[in-house]
C-alpha cells in the first residue's frame, strides 16, 4: 500500500474516533516495530496495529514518532464507518461518509432488494421503484434519521451504482439487455425457498 493510500485510510479512522472506540497508541504498554512505509513505522502494541509518522527533532538531535493511528481490519473499519453514518447531523456529512465506504459494503442491500423483488427486476418498467427501494434500505440500515433531499437520493444512487457494477463484474448479478432484466445469481426467495439455476437465469451481458 502506498503511503498516500494508507494516510487516507488513517485520516478517515481518526475522524471516526468519536463514533466508536478505537485503539489508542500507548507507548508505556510496550510496542514492536514490524515494518516501515516510506517515512513511517508500522507498530504492534497491545494486540493492535498502528501507523506512526517519524519526524526529525529541531537540531537534528533525534527522530521521534508522531501521529500514531490504529490500522483496522476491513470489517472493523466498516463497523466504525457505519456507526459514524448513524451519527451524521446533516446530509453532506452522511453522503461524505457513505462515499468513503467500500463498494462491497452495499452488496447485501442490493441483493436483498433483488430478493424482495423475486430475484429479477424489469428495469424498463421498474427501475425508478427499484432504485428507490435500494436507497431506502441503505439509509434505514445505516440508521441515518433524516429524510434525504432529491439531490441526496441521486447521490446515494450514484454511489450504489458502483456496487452494482462490482456485482456485475464478479458475476453476482446478470443482465439480459434484450429484455431489460437484471437478475440475482444463486437467488433464493423467502416466499418459495427456490434457488435459481443456470437454466432459468437470463443470459449475461451482450458484450461478454
């Protein structure tokens, strides 16, 4: 990982500290340097990982560590980010937090909405209703308590489109462009308990 990429992640972690308890680096607890990233150190301390920048003291007498921030595993990061969304006080903060979430975070919401729709959606007839259902689901699952503006809804749809593209690329959904249908692969509806098979799935994209 590049330093800029790690710094972006750690900056987000720092902004989320008030939303969920995060490990705090305590040098008195002891630590071990396990690696380096450009001008920073990776430290292991008290069962947690930290990234610390290294600066030079005035007079070049010594180096010192500064800005030590925790490094989270993907699921822990997702949990912290979700908790921040529920605490967002305005739409801009909510949308900013949502845009920082990994694309795969929203796969369950899209898959669940497809299941609720019988696993296949006619996008030519029901695209607006389907998109509205997904947005409502995501907002409800994050715990954001306010109603989004029309512009806010459009921004959430834009964010979720990236997840839809990911699901298409990874084969979790298939598209029949000739009929305008989108289907969830390996789908089982609660109503029938019936799983789709290759024989009743629509063809993949025309350009595949």
